[in-house]
């Protein structure tokens, strides 16, 4: 059984640029969630995708957007990067029913300069 | 409202038991989880408990839930140096038709030899 994978591992971008992060779900999982983890804090929910549609969103602006593909892999896109977007971005996959266990990938460390 | 709180630091001797505490506020939580995060890594799901349970045991891990006080604890028996990490509790709450995880800020567990 393949776990959740994310790419790239690290990324450095300049303020104002755009970035795309990628995630492959664990085999058999149909739901993917994205989280932002700032240094020294717990992860914050960005949004969740199920059947290729966003079905829930946290308190993040519209410049954070995503996609889910038919094979359940996913992308997180962030436009107009700001310095505060520097964080570890975590993808988690799960099934759509209880107990809603979410399994996390290793994350992508984004640095905005 | 949704807020999860944890103490920031815990230090124990190798071989002792560790108890990590957490309080949550959202009454609609049905599942509560414990995750472990090692430096530079993603989150590893350790265990979860359904809100109609008081206790769950899984090898060295024991989870206690006091639903009246909205208090959750994780006990690690015979703590080892490999248990040194940040531990997060999280509650699963509805977000649209999604289930988002709301995390505490994490407890840094240090195991002393």
C-alpha cells in the first residue's frame, strides 16, 4: 500500500509569484485535504476535495485554490505569494466516511522571500 | 467555536509514563485524534477515539476522553527516546460537507535517558 506523497520537498519563491504543490493520495482514498503549518504551530485547514470538487474550506483567501484529479491526486495553487505564506504545506488523504482518519504526506516546505 | 488547547512542553525520564493533555471546545466533534510529528516530517496518525467512548488502548498508548469536561489525554507507557516528538491532538468537525481537522499547537515531548 503506497502512502501519501508530496512534491516538491522544498521550494523557494519570491513575493508576488505563483506556486503549485502536488499530492498523491494513499491507495484507495477518495478524499484529499490540504493544511498549512506555520513554524511552531499546529496545521490549519485550507480546504478539502471529494469527487473533484471542493467540499469544505477553512479561513483562507481565494488566492489559495486547488484541484483534484480522477485518480484522486491533487494540487494546491497559491497566487500572489506573500511572505506570511512561508510554511509547511501538508496534504492528507482519507476515505469519505467515518472514522474520517486522515493520513498525511511528508509536506512541502515553502519559503517566500 | 472551535479551539483545541495543549500544554507546550513535557519532559519525562526514559521508562516512565508520559501523559499529554488536551482540551477542545466543539460539541459537534465525533472523533478525536492523536498525531505525532518528528522534526522535518509530516504527521503520523497514532490513534483515535469516538466520542461515545471513555477509553481506548492500543499497545503502549491509552487514550482517555472526558466528554463532559471536553478533555482528552494520551498516555504513553514505558516512554522511549524514540517517542521524543511533537504530539498534536485534533478534533474532526463538519466544514460544509467536509470533515476538517482542528489541531492544537502541539506538545513537545522530550524523553531524557
